[in-house]
């Protein structure tokens, strides 16, 4: 039988827009934000309350960001999160929120109101992922759901020409309906359970001084391609109420996309 995951019913019939924390507004995050705005418009057109996104990023726009990230010369010197959220809100008429700071990385500094139904990470370092997971798994998740209940974590990561998107469940198990057609799976591994990051030596790449230097680290379309693939998983979640894959591996060098089956 085909293995599938039925998404938490609360996301299908919420009492408010589904809350999303998007952490990182760089090459991938700026592209994901645009995908989320399109998803929000579509969901509301289908009668769903849509999304409410909070974007976290402490960095300012530099000339090296222009071209590979969704910024122009007129954005230079502005905070990335505030710049992008202002643009999205003006374009789509939303009231999404920008936080020109990092997401809390220490448990004692994180409060319930920092949590969201879906957390999406588009950061370029390992420690931030480990810190986030320590916070998410420490949250006590009651049977009832509200706008502060963390349910899913989607992580984007990439090298110069390859990368992956992984969607995992925050609760140990999400209740699944009985099915005679599928083998239902209530728990999806998050990225820190798929990859033993604690054993990986992280190199500090540092900021790039130019677009040419930035492209030596990440190819021009690796971020936008990953963003489209990841947002497509979210679209299938909301549209179909279930998914057969909870991530993908992408290699632009070989032009291959390999799904991560449930």
C-alpha cells in the first residue's frame, strides 16, 4: 500500500489564518516568501482563511544580494525582512509581519507567541537548525490547536548546485484517519533527524562582497528552484489534505529531482 501523510486537520479548517514563521530572507527565503503570498491568495480564493507570515532576518541589503536575491538597488541599506514584507503587503494587500532580528535561539528567550503552525527555515548555518529544533520539540502540544501550536517544520538547504527540502512533523505523531487505500504515517522526520548535523563541521562562509563571489557559493537558480519545489509541497498539503512525499533532493548539475517518499 502507498504510504501517505494526512496533514493535521486544523490546517484544513482553522479559525484564523494559518501562522507561518519564515526564518531567513536571503536567496531562498526571499523566493519562498513570494511563493507563500501566491499560496495565500489562492487559499483565500478557495474559501480558506489563508496564511499569516512573520519573516525574521537581521541583515541589511547589500550590492552582493542584488540579482541572486529578490532585491534591487533601491533596497540597499534596508533590512531584508522589512523590505520584503513591505513589498508583499503593498502588492497583495496583506498585513504580514517583519522582525528585523534573528528568531530566538535560546529556549528561555522563546515564548509561546513566537511559535507558529508552520516554521520554515532558509538559513545558511547548522547551529540555527539545531537550536530551532531544541525549541520546537520543547513546546508542550495540547490536543486543541491555536495560532501558536507548532505542527510542521520545513527546512531548505543547499550547496552551490544541489540542495534539499524536508518537511517534518513537530508533534511526535499527528492523528491519522483510518484508510483502506493507504498506509497512513503520522510522524515525518525533520531535517535534523535525517541528517546528523552534530557530526558535520560547519565552515563560516561569511558574507560575499559581490554577486560574482556569491555565485561561486550558490548557483543563480538553485534557491528559486528549491523554493518552488518546497512551496509545491505546501500547496499539495492544503489542496489535497495529504501528501505522498515530504521533501525532495535537487541537483542542478545533473538536472535531477528525487522525491523523499513518506
